[in-house]
C-alpha cells in the first residue's frame, strides 16, 4: 500500500514537472521559429494559455467511443514513459517504476498511445485524420529502425537492457555514452527528428494539407488532454536521451539545460526547409541514420 | 489337389469356343459364361496360390513330355500371383462390361470371345515354362488386342489398331529371332533348361539374344521408345479394354521381360539397364501426360509411366526391389483399371474424349466421380490408400541400395503426376458444367465393378498385410533362380522312369 | 485411450458426413459431440507418457503423448473446439456441409495424430491426411481451385516427398521407424546423411510453416478456405510445421558440428519471411489476404525463435505459437463474421462497422493489440522474449530485421481495424447486425485469454516449459520467467503486474476525467458531421480513406517488393509446361515414326552392347 502511494505521489509530481517544462519548450519553440522566420511570434507562455483555454471549454463533441478514449490512450504512453524513464541520476527524484520495465518495454509502451489515438482519429470519419495516421505509421516504421539500432548497440556494448544500469555506468565511469558510443548517439539523434515531427518531418500534422491530421475533429477537453500528453511525452523523450547518452542529470536544473539543448536539434534541424513527402521521410531514416545505427552495432560488437 | 494349372489355359479356350455355339441356344449365356469361367478360375488360382506359398511350386507337364522336352506350366508364387491378379482383373472387367453392346448380339459375342482370349493369352505368358510356347501366347494376346483396339470400327480406332499391329509384328519378329538364336545355340526351348545351360552359350550370342528379347518384349512392356503404339491403342479401345491393357496385358509383357532378364540369362549390366530405361520411360511418359487434352490418353501415358516405375524397381534387383515392383504392379493394375473404368463413364458420350468435357460432372455422376477421385489420390501415392505402400516400399528399396538419385527422380516425377491428376479432379468437381455434354449414368454392374476396385484400394491401403505375404513369396521365387531350375527340371526327372 | 480418441474423431467424421443426408440438426449435433467428446477425453483421460503400439504392414506403429505433444494438442483442440462452435453458425446455409465437417474433423484427427505419432510411418500418414483434408477446405469454395488448390497440393506434396525420402533413408539405415531410435542413432549416420536427413525433414516442415521460399501457397490457400476453418488452418495446422521444426532442431541440428550455419540460415529465412510477409500484408485490400500474409510473417518470427534455439528463444517460439493460434484464430473469425454479415471482405468496400458489430470489434481490437505485441496483452510477452533472446545470443542484425517487421506490422494492424470498423458510417451498411452469439463468444473467449496472458503469461509458459524439459532443456521457471515476471539472460526484468496495473490505472483515471468533465455538454455527432476543407460532407458522400492506403510507404519499400517469389515459380512452371508440350510431341501419332523409334532403339543398344552389358 505504501508503495502504491509512493508511486502515485511520484507520478503526480513528475507529471506536473514534465507538463510545465514540456509546455514551456513548446512555447519557446513557437517563439524561436517565429524569430527565425522573421516574425514576432507569440509569447513563450502562449501554450499555457492555449491549454488552459482548451481545458476550460464547456462543450465538446465526439464521433464515438474510440475517439472518446483516444486521449486516454495517449496519456497512458506519456505517463508510463515518464514513470519508467528515471528523471535524475541514482533516484534523486522519485524512483517511480524505473526498475519494473526495460528498454524493450519502453519501446513498445511508446507506441501504445499513438496507436490508440490513431484508432480514435480513425473513428472520426475525417479523411485527413486517416491520411495523417497512415503517414505517421509509415514514418514510425522509418525512424524506429535507427532508433532501435542505437538502443541495441548500447545494450550489447554494456550487456544490459535496463535504463538504470546504463545511467549508472555513465556515473561510474564519468564518461557520457554519446562519446563512448558516438555512432549510436548519431543514429538516435537523427531518429529523434522523426519522433518530434518538426519540419521537414511534419508530415503527420501537415497544417496546410491535412489540417493537423489526426488531431482534427478533436476539440475542448479532448484536445486539452492530447496537448498535455504531448508535452509530457516530449519531456519524457528528451529525458530518455539525456539519461542514455548525456550522463543523466544530478539535479533538475542540469536536466532542464541538457534537455533544452537537445531539444534545439529537432527544432532547428529543418526549420526553413519545405516538408518531405512521406516516402522521402521514410527513406531518409533508412539512409544515413540507419547506416550510423549499423556502424554503432558493429562498433559495439568489435570494440 | 483342387485343379491343375493347365485349366487356366484349357477352360477359357474351351469357353471361347463354346460362346458362339451356346449363343444360339440362349443369348444371355454369351454374357454369363465368361463370368462363370473367370469366377471359377479365380477360385482356383486363389486356392492354388495358398497351396503354392506353403508347399512350393507346382509344375504341370503337358501331354506327358517331361521337361526339358515337353511344354510345361509353372505355377510358382510369382506366376501364381500374377495369374490371380490377371484373372481378378479379368473378372472385374467382365462385371463392368456385362451389359456391353447390349443390343448388338453379334458384337457382344466377338467382344467376350476376344476378352477371354486376351486373358488366356496373358495368363499363358505368365504360366508357361517354355519360351516358344510363350511366344505363341504373346501372339494370341496381341491378336486379340489388335482386334479389340479396332473394336469400334471407326477411323481412329482402325488407325490405332494398325499402328499396334505394325509395331507388334516387329515385336514378334525380334522374339522369333531371339528364340531361334537360343535354339541354335542350346538346342532347347525350356526356360529352366536354358537358364541352366546359359553359360554354355557364346557371350556375343547371348547378348544378341538378350537384346532381341529386350526389343521384342519391351514393345509389350511399353518401355520408351518402343511404346508409340500404346497411347493410341489405350485411347481408342473400349473403356474396359483400356483397363484390361493396363491391368493385364502390360503386366504379362513386363513379366516376360523380367523373366528373360532375371532367369534366362545372367548378363552383367541388366539391372543398370533396367533402371536407366525405366527412368527414361517414367520421365518421358509423365511429362507427356501433363499436356494431354484427352482423358484416356492422359491415363495411357500415366500407365506407361507407372510401368517405367515398375521396371526401375525391378532394376534395383534386391529382394526389396522386386517386392516393390510386384507391389507396384498389383496396385497399378487395381488403381489404373479403376481410373480407366470410371474415366470412360466420365467421357462416355463425347467423341473427342476431351478432358475439358468432364467439367462439373460430379454433380451428375457423384459415385463415379468419387471413385475416380479415389483412384487419382491412390495412384499418386497418398496415404492411407494402396498406392502409398507400394511407393513407400519402392523408396525404401532404393534407399537400401543407396540409389538416392532415383528417389529424387521418382518423387519429382510424382509431383508432375500429382499436378495432372488434380487438375482433372478440380475440373470434375469445381468447374461449371458444360451444357452440351450429355451424361451417361453408369449401370449397376459397372458401379459394382468400380466399387470392388475401390474397396480393394481401401483394403490394401488400410491393411497392406493382406497382400504383402504373397508378394514376399513371389519376390523370393523370382530371385531364386536355382530353385526355379531345380523345380522344373526335377519334375522331368520324376516322370522319366 | 488414444485409440478411443482417434476412433471418436474418425467415427464422428464419418457419422457427421452420413448424417448430413438425413438432417442438418443431426449433423451439427454429431459434429459438436465429436469435437467436445474428443476434447473431454483428451483433457481428462489421456495421461502424459502413455504409449500404445500395434503393427501394420510389418511396421510397428507407436502412439503416445508427452508434454511436448501435449502442448501442441492443446493448441489444436483448444482452437479446434472454439472454431467448431463458430463453424456451426458461420457455415449455416452453405452447401456440402457434410463434406466440410468431415474434412474439419479429419484434419483435427490428423493433427493430433501427428503430434502423438512416435514412429515415422504413422507420422507421415497423418501428415498426408492433414494435407488432403486441408486441401478439401482450400477447394471447398470452388474458387481458384486450379491456381491456389494446385499450388497448395503441389507444395505440400513437395514437402511430403522430401520427408518421405528422409524417412526412407532413415529406414534403410537403421531398419526401424521409431522416432526415438532415429534420434538415438542419429550420431552413427554418415556425415552426408547427418546433414541431409534434417534438411529433408525441414523442407517438409517449412512448407507447412509457410517459410520463404516455400510460402507461396499460403496466401491463396488461407484466403480461399472458409474462415471457420482458416482460423484452424493458420492457427493450428501451420503449427505442425513448427512442431516438426522444433523436433528436428533440438534432436538433430544441435548435434551437428556445424550447427551454427543451419541456425543462422533458418533464423534469417524466418526473419526475411517475417519482413516480406509484413510488407505484402500492408499492400492488401482483401482482409483475408492481409491476414494470410500476416500469418506468414508471424510464423517467420516463430521460425527465427526455433532456429536460434536458446532456451529463451525456444520458450518464446512456443509461447508465440500458442499466441498466434489465439489471435490469428480470433482475427480470421472476425473476418468471417464481417463476411457473413456484410458479404464482402474488402477494406475499400465496407466501413464504419464499429457501432454495428461492437463485440466483433472488441475481439478484433484485442487480438490486433496482441498481434502487434503491444503491452499489456500477451503478444508483448512473446515479442519481448524473442528480442531479448536474440540480443542475448548475439544476433544483432537479426533483431533489427525482426524489429523492422514488427514495427511495419503496425501498419497493417491499423489498416485492419480502420478498414472494417472505423471511418465513415455509410447508409449502405446501416442494416448490418452483430454476428450471432455462437460466432462472437468464441472470439471473445480467445481475446479474453489474450488479456489474461498479458499479465500472467506463466499460465502458458508453465506447459511450454514442461514441453521444453521433455526435449532436454533445463527448467527455466524462476530464472527466465515466473507467473508474471520476465527475465532475460542478463538478469534484466520486466515486472508485468505493476506495469499492467499502472497502465490500467492511468487509462481509467484519464478516461474518467474525460467522461466526467463536461458530461452534460459532450455530445455525440455522426461521422458525417465533420469539417473537411471547410465544408460538411453530404449524407451520400463517403469520404473514408481506404484506397491506396499506404501508397507512400509501399513506394518507399518498392524496390524490395518488385521481386516476387511467386512470379519465379510461375515462370518456372510455364517453362516446365513448354517442356512437357515438347515431350508430348515425341509421340507423333505416326506409325512409321514409331517403327523408326523401335529400330533406332535396337541399333543403339546393339552399338552400345559392350558398354551396357560389359
């Protein structure tokens, strides 16, 4: 019983942290993008305003049970990844469920939500949603390859599939894995572009073509939960990268610094580029990123 | 002693003679008499077979002239087995064709006489112990076969019969040459005597005689490339006669050839020769069968292929190989007869006998189609039906002799076989029926005959022990050449004083 | 007891067939009683280790049950019984039902026979019985018999003949047909035989397990059989191939000095099968074809697991084998339900069934989640063990290949659910009702079992572990798995229970929030009430996206899919037919030619007489 309360408490605190940081990052993203494109852009806290507005909407419509449950599915992925990914080194934050699942479990729980939400999007009957979903799934089949290659490279190099163990190794040796496994880091970093779906990989939402794709037909409380889940998930993913490759973090400030600098990469990668077509995006991930992944595995096997 | 082997020749010949005479008295007797004769002979051969397996070969001397001077009949487990098989097939074919040419009495008389002659000739080939006598029986068989091929008196059947006749006369010529060669060298025509004295022959004459035998008998045994006559003859002869060809006549031909090769001469390389020629026959025939458009022709090629397989099995030469060969012969006789009998109902009214005319016929002829399907499945060797056991014994025999390549070849050819049989089956069952095709319902007796064959397939399939004992005895008897010579010649010794 | 089991099935099959002529009710009763009777006897009367023998055709036949065969019998009878109930309703009103039920029971009988055979000859006989009884099912509908039917029978026969060759070789060498003796004498065979016997056996088994490159029969055969049988066909019958493969790998390949080669080749063939099966499944518009290709892919994973052969890999293969029976059984049944209720199985034709067939949807959803391997359902357990075993046994590239296949599998998983159940609800399908309870309940039962297995995989891992011990593996309980914990060889673990509870908790928490918040102001609108490019579609306009669903993805993988195994086979077949046509012309029909042949034959032999009879 004590354990359950402990975990619930930890979950709530982690959630609030991730929510705050995630929403802030998204706001900053909008601001920075605007500045690069020579616009003034919204203030950095604009996303807070958006979320609060959505959350306080009175009416909402849905097209069926699956759509109704969609945001709950995506929330499961966000919160579960947050619970499994250690937030700070050596459990200086809440231990949550860090020891209960390994990387493979994490990989799979990370697709649970998107697929659940895809079902909800499918039920709306809006063709844009379905098109967005097919694009998203195709892109996922693309970026998962270098991403898994990077993870496998880490696993075989250090003979563990546990995130906590990988963090401890970095703490003990004092060497970040991004330097001891450079190819794995490169592959993972490029895979991250697909995960965050910013330009030129924003084929799923694709504002001009698909009118935000799977998200269309969602409003009010549904969009509220989705946006919150999205920002929490973004923070969780960034933390995972920091944990795996950048030596983790000893306190929250370092964590924020590291995650934000990492976040700049997908944000700035193609900010002025036009959007890829779906097959181009898929092929992109099977090109150089997968080659780096392969190198990472070879590196791990022979060195 | 219930009866003597000589009855196998005498009774049907007598009956064949009596049929037209009795026909004047009572028309139905023309149809009944052959059946009675065959039934009695079946009983006789079964009892003799039982006796022979336990007490040893019966040698019957005709007219008191002891071997090696006179003509003798040898009822050994091997010849007994084949005799029984042939008479059984003859009997079933009789049941099937009981109502054949129901209206045309004269035609029926001819048909039954010729059928009886065909069976008698084939049984004679198997039973006789004298090589010239065998030649005579081959001629009897062939002439009845020519006549039966041309039975329908159409253009095509006449042509087929003529081809058969032409090739058949070549066969007779070579056989006579071979026999003459032997007689000039050894001065004897008795098989056992020839076998005992074969070493006295000059090797070049021996081989020459062997080659003439192979060519002459190979035509009867349908080995490639001597089998050009066969597809036409099978396709043009009446349905039951196709069954008789594949179930009776060919078996006699193969027997004669094997007897010459295994018993008469002891020449190195015969086994390898049999294997090679058998494989070639098998492959060419099965490959030709795939693209046939006529049902009976397809069955004919399949029949040739199966005989190739039998010859390969004989070529293995071990007891297991011979066992497998005899088993294959037995199953082939039963299954291919069933296919011919049921197949001829499937294309009964069609002039071209095209395979495409069987489309969807299962709805009209459920039982016949089912039996045809049973036969097809059995002949490609699917367990638990009869064909499986013979194929299996063939494979183990080959494996024992380390002839792995043969296993591979035989099985690949089986795949081809499978394709063309299943294509026909699919047509029978699943294609839409063509409107213009007229269906002929099988008569009761035809159904009975086919049902009997189907039952035999099931019995052998589920309980192969019912026949394996006889097959073992027969294969031992073929391979034990010394015993054959002794059995035959010692009869003479006993009689002489 | 085995006698009784087999005679019940055989007698029941014949009785059912005969009863068909009398009355439909009698036939259905016989059919169900036979199935239930067999299952009942199997679970209550049959004890592991029992052996019966008798002889036929001078062969000694031996039948018996061990834990390994028990595990596979479990799959066969479990799925078989549920499919039998389903079939009663699904097949209602179709033609030739006696024939269908007869073949159904015979194929169940032959599968049980296969796993219970302790000698090669009865193994082979049952194997062939399985082939022709399932062939009857493939051709049952009468569609494409000349193509798919012949394909199926041809490939099966190819495999069977390979096996027959192996059996003949074994028999020629040890003069015994007992499987136990074959295994114990395997070490004394010559090196050539030691390689060839397992290869020949594996050829036979990989045909049934639909492994590349012998899989081409599968999509056609699976999609042409009636769905009530396809669930058994893909779920249980293909597992006979896996059963044989496991046997061969454990008892023979592992004794070879260069077994790594074998293992690598087969593991890769399995992985390639998985990838290609997945890609082709993505491209299908016909739900039956999609599931058929997906079956091929799923069997690929299992083959990889078997080939790797470490205890974790074998455990995952066994687990996945049972799981595949569960979820693919459910999915084929769901397709059957949709087919029966709507008359079509094309994604591009039927949409928006979720509100009409909710139970079918739920069952399909759960099965799809399990198929995709997503926690918290059973599929994840199998996938996890497979990945970890591959990583632990240093198959790094292989694990990427498998991972690629299972990530791409999400695409067709989504297509399946979206195509039938989601999208716009059309008037055309307004009349559609949920399938009868007899069809829905078996699906829901299997789906429910999948849910339980997600948290407590130990239920199934326990018998799998016992089965592996029969094969000579060390017990794995406690260090590779316990009731709801999974371990890999490095000691990393997944504690399923807290994870599943957490998932359920979070999901329910947010679901309640979503539901309660603004309960009164939340309203349901139809799928026609959407905004599309600023317009609201009219009632008759169907905007569901279902044609060229994954076109961009297929374009991306286009180069791989350009080459199809089946075209090669087709070309080979066409070439062979040309050759056959040529040989046919050897027989010209001209008597003179034939006479010349005779003379040529004579001359050749005369010339070569010294070579031939030297």
